[in-house]
C-alpha cells in the first residue's frame, strides 16, 4: 500500500469517527460512559475476530498473540480505553462539535510526544501551531478559562491520551498483523471498560437494549472498522501524518452535530475551531512546502 492510499483510509476513518460522535452523545441518555465504552469495544472485538482468524490462517500463524505482543497490545488497549472513556465522560457536559474539535488537539500533541518519548524532533512549525491551538481553545471557551466546561477538560485529556495511542501504535504496528493487533486491543479495552462499569455505574440489560443502535454503530463501524483501518494504514505512513488525516473527524463531527442534533456555536467558537484546524493542517502542510535544494 502506498502512502496516498494509506492517508485516504485514514480520511475515511475520520469520517466514520465524526459520525460516531453523534451515536456516542445520544447513547448517554440511557447508559453511563464507562459501560458504553466497554460494551462498544466488546462488540468491536467480536466483529473483527473472524477477520483476524482468517488473517492468521493465511499467515499460517497462531491466532493469539505471543507474550511480548500481549504486553504491547494490552498497553494500546488500555490507552484506547482511557482515551475514549475520557471522551465519553466529556460528552455528558460538552457538545458534539466541541468534542470533535478538542479531540483534534492530538494532532498537535502527537509530534510533541514524539520529542518526549523518542527524542524525534518535528518541523519547527509545531511550536506556533501549538500556540494557535491554545488560542483556538481560548476562543472556543468564550474568551475566558471558566468558559471551558468540565466536559471540555475531559476531552482535552482524551486528546493527550489519544496522542499517546497514536505514537505507540506507530511503534508497535511495524511487522504486526494489523487485524490481530486491532482485535486484541479491542478485547482489552472492552473487558477493562465493562469490569470498571460494574464497579462505578448502574448496569442493566435494558440500558444495552435501548442503546443497541448506538452500540452497533460505535462498536462495529466507529470501533471495529475505523480503528482497524487505522491499524492497517499506520503501517504505511508517519504518526504525525496519520494524525492530520484522522483530524478530519472534527469537521465531520461538527457537520453531523449540526445536521442530526441541531447544534450551533457562535462566531467566536467558529473562529476558535478555525484556529485549531489551521494548527492541525500546518503541522503537516508547512513541512511539505519546503523547497528542495538544487544540486551545485
């Protein structure tokens, strides 16, 4: 697969995730955020399992990961659970539009984490991009820190955890079987979420029945399909470039939030969203505009 095809898959991933924000928000009317996160990823694991088995058969390899892979994939599963649980909690008190754009901060955080974790220095544009993103958050909050709701802060935490997931996935996916990796991290995420939900939230079959449509969309499509596409595509592109294409979820979240939920934001909010998106784009577009040196 060439990089252009990989990036197209990541764009499709962003579109599916954007629609998933609506399902995630409406599911909160009948069940808690941790239970929803757990159940949707158990559904995702079951949806991907037959394809992971086919992948293993074609590779003439075991279906289950070995001990080293279990450790790596379990870390990805816990990062996935922590990130999406924070996002789901955030959706209790923030809008789909805000959640979509604030989650997109991981596009700026991903290369910064590359410096912290791997000593990989990004293009200098990352630093003004980070300031642009902070300015966007300021405007999105109404021009004052207190304008950010608790849900917005949970979503910013989600962005940081998701940036960690993107960086570690970029390291672990090389040489891995992507469907095995995806299915394992879904299973770990689902078990962690469901177990924690029994400890801290009301749990009942009626909740699951009433949110069955949202669970299937968020689990099978937004979870099983989209996250598997991400695992496949990230074998053929860089973590920062993957982040910028997946950031399209913010635009799709705003679009679906407006079309399906009737959400609206004011002029300052639109300006804030624009600054955040410019920060996202500049992280990848500006480095690609560098003029190659001519041979002497």
